[in-house]
């Protein structure tokens, strides 16, 4: 039964909550999120724009739908540099500047086109529009801060060019071990849509939830023998669970943020082979098993064997599919390679490097940047999106110890690395 009001627009589908932005354009889309500070409900597409413009807003996911309430608020990008007591709310299109109310009154009274940022965000229904608006706001913000033209160009390249080679500006260390725990062994990192970082500490059978300042806010129970974790979407993750004997499973859970943090099981399925790595893309689950990669539906229906390696077993330790699902990156640990295949299993490329010794995991950003984590060389490398060569070594040496997993946050442009250590290394990339 509908609990939040029925919405019927351009289709006959009835939703408990419809996306407010889509609704204004007479498009009927089911909402997946509600912002604690905003009065709007948001679908999976509109949430991306919201998060890029309003990074500090607090979100509720579907697991907390009973708590979705509308709260009027002033949405703003940030504080105005000229008037720090005021929030930025408008764009002067005559000057391509971000403005607060005082800016408009004092400097833009004669301008013909001043628009609210909220109004600019309305009507965004597809990825191209989202990119255009986000890039426009970023470009205006850069101009407002008097950043040089070449820096402006670099910012655009980082967002759009998957072969842009990042550099490491600074690194920070955060402790992950809590009182009375064994030494940590982190085998999974994900960033939830609501901004929290979750880590699978398999030595302690705990999922550790970190806030945006990388402080542990709670720990949750993990299934015993969790081997790997990947993001499914929103606040949902998938776990590879395997005891090397009888249990070979993939679990789907959500993290309930507003019920004092808790996990809620959605489903699981059993496979007939070893299950040490998992990646989710376009409703398909890639499951790693020693030297093979299998493809399943989310319901657990076997589809096909995607890839089989020749030679030693226990070699494929990491899988990550690209956002469009056209490429799948694999770590061939024993042979010190990163292998790129297409979704039919055809090998497209192989990357080897003297700093890529025993690669164990991968991360692919939403724009296609590829990062590989190498255990025995204590390093994290960026690889070109085709999978042919190293672009740059981002972290290595005594800054990192026994790394097993890596995650890149598009939100904060930070690289997170953890493994057989009590520390989380966070690298600021530029």
C-alpha cells in the first residue's frame, strides 16, 4: 500500500514517492533518496547532481523510507567568498559568476540574467544534461576564484578524460583498529551514496562505517569468511563469502544509516565454485573463482563463464567492471599482470610493470580512471583505461603496507587504500 502519497504523471505506475525534480517536468520516476535538508525526493539520476552541488546534505535511502519527511531549507553550494556570512545561491549568466544575495544587490543589479542554482538543477533527466550543468557550475566557480585558465582546463580533463594521469598532493593516515580487536585485515572498501565509507574488516568479521572525516561511527557484523566487497548502488553492497570448503555465496545487504546504523539482508545466492571476488554492473554479478570469472544475474542465475586463465590457480584476486560494462579488469596476481577483457571474455590488453608485483585489487572511477593495488610492491598504480600501460605510481614505499584494496572517491577526489594493516591511507589527488 502506498504510504507517502500517490503520484501519477506521464505513466500509469503508482509510486509511494516520486522524484520531485522529474515530477516538475511531468516525468514519473520512483524516488530512491530523500534529503534531510531538502524538501525534494530524488531518483538515482537526480541524486548524482544533488550530491555534486550540495555535498554536505544528509540523505536517507530506501531502507529508511519510513523516515522520509519534507523539510524546507535553503540549498547552497558554499559560502560566498566576498560575503562569508552569506551562502551562494545564484548564477549571474551575464558575468558567469556565482552570487549570494548581497552580490546581486551590490554588483549585479543591472544584469539581465540571474538564475537560482535550484532552478538550473530542475529538469535534469539524463547524463549529458547532468554533465553539462555540473561542468558549467564548476567552471563558473573556478572563474570566481580567479583560477588560471590552464587549471580550469585541467579540472575539466580530470572529470572527462579517463587517461588523465593524477598526481598525489598529500597523504593522510587514519586508524581503523578499535579497542579489544585483532589486527585489521581490510578486504573491501566502498563509498555509499549518502557519503559514508564502509570497509570490510575480515579479520574481525566487522563492517566499519566511517564518516566523511574518516572517523569510525559504528561497526556492524559481517558474515564469517567474507572475502571481498563491492558497491551495488545507493547504500547496497555485495559480499563474496567463502570458507574454502562448503560455503560459496554472494550476499546483498543494505546499510541502514538512520536506525543507529544496521545492516539489512536483501538476498543471497550460492555458487558451485570458489568465490573470492565480486563486481556488480548493469544488474550482472561477476564472481571470481581461482583462475576463472563467472557471470550471474542478481537472482543467482548462472549465465556463462566469462574468462578462464591457463596456468596456476588462485591467481585472479580482483575484478572490476567499467561503468558501461564494456570492459572488465582482472588482477592476475601470480603472473603480476592486470588483464582487460570485454564482456564476452575476449582479452583486450595486458599491463605489466616493475611496480606491479602481485596485484590484488582494482578500482574504476565513474569516468573510467583505473587504479590497481599491488600487495608485494606496496604500491597503487594508475593504469590507462585501455589496460595497456601504467600512467603513474600514486602511492608506494613506506607510506603504504600490505595493501589489499583501493577505492577512488569521485566526490572528494581522494584515493583510499587499506589491507593487512590497522591504517587507512587517504591520498589527495590532483
